[in-house]
C-alpha cells in the first residue's frame, strides 16, 4: 500500500501562511491525495483533495508536485482555530477501499 | 442536514463487561468505517462496511471486537469482556460511494474501562 510521510509537528504564527508537506513517493497513478484535519477533542474533518492539478477551496490550497511524489497543504492565513493535527492520506478511486491514517502533523499556531 | 451521529458520547464501564457503541451514518452513505484513537495517538482502522459486501474486518484487534451494520444504515460496534487497554475514543465515519468522495466523521464515543 502507498504510504505517506509527514513531519510530526510544525509551528507557525497567527495570520501567516503555513505550508504543510507530505511525501508519498510510492503513489500510484490513480491514487487521490486527501487531507483531513482533527481539531482538539473532535473527529477528523475533510480539508481538500486532488489528483494531479493544484486545488483551491475555501479552507486551503493543495499544491501537488509534477511527479506526484509529494504535495503541500497551504493555509494562506493561519488562525488560532487552525491548530490541529493534519493528515495526508491516499485514496484509491474505487469504492472498496479503507481510509488509512498515519500520525499526521501537529500544527501549533502562536498568537 | 444531520451529520454522523454516535452514541453514547461517553461510556464508563467496568473491566470484563460488554459494551455496545452505536453509529448513525449520514442517510444514503453506503460506506461506513470504525476507528479507534487512543490518547495522543493517530487513528487506528478497525472495520469497514461497503453496501452489501462482506465487511473488511482486518483492523479488529481481537475476537472480542465485532461490528454489524443492519439494513445498510446503523452500525453497532461491540466489545466483549472489556480490558483497560480498550479505553479510547471510537470514531465512526461514513461516505457516499463514487469515484472519490469525502468522509464525514462523528464526534466519537469516549470509552473508559475502569
């Protein structure tokens, strides 16, 4: 199974951009790259996903390397509410698959 | 619309007792997942249901754990003869089938075995 590698933790200042990296060097051509985050004492929530092209939504942007072996989640202007564990996971494009979460990156936002 | 609902939100039980945790997925979602999260740890996959197919039970840690999903909707996770190491937050998620859809998580059930 394709795996992802993320830093254990990162720290950033409020109102500054945050770039969260994810390596997935064994990704296959049909794996989607998904990001979820888990706020303290809550269940995970979906952030963004993509396949090949960069993606933007109201929460974040996803930049995918041309070879797809890495990606970066971009929070354009971090707030204290963005402090969470961010998970980068790979999903297959068929329905019969499970969601496998790694340990994620613990993002700390300093006021 | 309603999200994924889990009950109870908290459960304290004595070692050796059986517990049942319930998950109400979003209506129309055919895929349902159970995860376990111990304090300060990541999510541990337990079991996955997809429509009428046989569930993927590969993550269940022992035969004390079982789960069922009735009528393709509500799911129950049962832990028999609970042990202290079963203490964790148990999370349920559901999603629609399709090429690629996001999963929606419940708030979890915090199980404490004393």
